[in-house]
C-alpha cells in the first residue's frame, strides 16, 4: 500500500473516530464515512497488484515443481532401462547355470553307470 494512501486512510479513520465520538456511534451508511474515491481506488489497485504478484509467485513455484517432476520422471525411466538390462543379464546367467546343472546331472548319471559297471566286473571277476 502506498504511503499516501495509508496516510489518507489514517486521516479518514481519525475523522471517522471524531464523528463517532461526537455522535457516540458508528456511521449508519457508507456515505457517512469520510473516505474519498481516490483512496478507495488506490487501495483497490494495491490489492489487485498484490493478488497478481501472489499469482505470479504461485505460477513460478508450479513451474519449478513441474521441472522437478520431469527430472524425477527421467530418472525413473533411466532406472527402468537399467533394470531391464540387468534382467537380460540375469537371464543369460541363469541359462548358464541351468546348462551347468544339466551337465552335472549327466555326469552324475554317467558316473553312476560307470560305478555300477565296475561293481558288476568285480562280481564276475571273483
């Protein structure tokens, strides 16, 4: 609020208080208030300017939050790509382990057969 408008309002309030003291009551009608249109318009303009500045401030904060959300979204996409790549690597490793396990089972079976053959030879050789 401009200093001039504040001063004019203070002067107007003092005059209103004088009237109230003289009459012992508040004014009944707005026409009895000692305020002029210049003060009213100045106050209105100041309020509008303050509202607009707050709107611009909120708009700036919204843009900052939007920017942060875009950064987080990009980070999430990067993590998703890394997880998919790791999943592919894990799949290849698991396939390798499965192949190794199958080969180990084959060797265990062959060893069992070989052992049985050796035991059979021992029986027949006696």
